[in-house]
C-alpha cells in the first residue's frame, strides 16, 4: 500500500467514526448540500480504496467535484468571523477535503 493510500485509508476510517455535525442535516452552505457532499466524498474514497491500482472512473470524476465543493464549505466553518463558525464541523469537513485532495492528486499523477 502506498503512503498516500495508507493516509486516505486512515482518514477514511477516522471519518467513519465521527458523528455527522449536529444541525447540519439538510443544510446548504455556499450552494453545497452538505449531506450530499458527505455521501459522495465518502463513497469516492471507499471506491478508490477498494479498487487498488485499477482504473477508477467513479473516483476520477467524483474526487475533483467533491474537492471543489469542500473548498467552499471548510472555510465557512473554520472562520471565527463567520456566522457558521463551528470548529468540529471544520474538522469533519476538513478531513473529507484532505481525502479528496490526496485522491485527486494521485489520480492526476496516474494520467500524467
């Protein structure tokens, strides 16, 4: 297992143990439906981890989409000046962001 795959596996396992942030079901931030990006990003990571080195079309198109959405969401929860400032939520969504960033970089490296 590569270092990146091991790190994504670690982040994915931790994500699965974290409760979904309170009060965020059905919530939309910056045009992003939170529950959908959660499901899509976790599914993308699961699929990418399960496929090994095989071509993974699901992750190839889903990871960049989730990455873009999470880049909008995380700063809103991480900014103390934001009306949505929630450190736990920033940590929760930030973990997904890190997974999508790592997967996107690995997929881009495969293509190059």
